[in-house]
C-alpha cells in the first residue's frame, strides 16, 4: 500500500501519450471518488470531468480571468504553468455540494458546526484518492486552485448546479518530466509515539 501512496507526485509537465481510452479514465476517476469516505456516507463530493476540448476551454477561462487581475510579470509565469496543464488529456473539477451540507446540518443539529469542515475533509480525501489512483495507472496530475476567480464562468459554461462549490482542479495527462526528489522534515518535529 505504501508503494501506491509514494507513486503519487505533483506533475506539471503533462502530455497526451496515454494508453487509456477517455472512457477508461473517466471510470477510474468515478470509482476513486465513489469509494472515498464521507461523514454519514453523505457523499458530498462532486466532479466535472473535462476531456480534450472541454479541458482546453477550462484553461482558456483561467487565462482570461488571470489577465484581468495579474500584473504582466506575474501573468507570464502563470501562463507558462497553465500551458503545461492545458497540454494534458483532461482536467477534473472537484466540487462540494453545499445542499448536502445544509441538509446534514438540519438533520443533525448537534454536529452542525462540523459539517462544513467534514465536507472539506471529504473533498480532500476524494482528491487524494483520484490523484493516487491516476498515479498508479501511470497518469501524471497536480492539484490546482483557480477558484473562486473562475467559478462564475465554469458554472455558466458547464451548467453546474448552483449548490456545487468549486474547491480544486486536477489537470492530468502523461508524465512528461521526471519528478524532483522530495524532501521531508525531521520525523521528530512531526510525530510522537507513547507507550
Ligand atoms: C490542500 C493542498 C493544496 C494544494 N494546492 C496546490 C496548488 O494550488 N498548486 C499546486 O501547484 N500544488 C498544490 N498542492 C500540491 C503540493 O504543492 C504538493 O503536493 C507538495 O509540494 C508535495 O509534492 P508532491 O505532490 O510531489 O508529493 C496542494 C496540495 C494540497 C494537499
């Protein structure tokens, strides 16, 4: 299992050299999210899977929005990164359904304060499950956060239900660069064991 976790890395250099059909990729993504845990099995995570032209369209929206808010020097660096994301096969938009959160708060008032936090935690688990699943299929990916600047155009372009709140974006494709070595902080700063 640990070997599966270690395979997941951030890949910015994406390409389209995958031996998967779009249907097979879609199935992997759906299964990973379906099997992710959520409080009371509430399944608040949602995903819009953008393939091919739709993924390109998403990154065009990001470029358009960044042009309205970033200074020229910052914009250039961001656009370079975005070109790497757009060079992939697709992008997964991860949402959390706020209606589910509100319904849970109504049904379980004792836990009302927890549900928004648990929804975010569930979303993170779903993202991690997809990322790890893709990595173990040899598919590179990274986790991006261009919300909320793209939210309105995303909703309009793909007719996303108003209760779905965009939380993260995961561009994916073939791995076109080696992963840099990962550094780790000292264990004694992170972990304590008592017996
Ligand atoms: C909650 C969370 C938010 C992140 N947001 C971003 C992001 O907006 N852009 C990005 O390039 N990477 C983002 N990352 C990826 C981290 O930078 C990356 O996982 C970390 O540097 C470790 O590298 P690794 O993924 O190769 O293990 C995020 C990761 C997490 C868990």
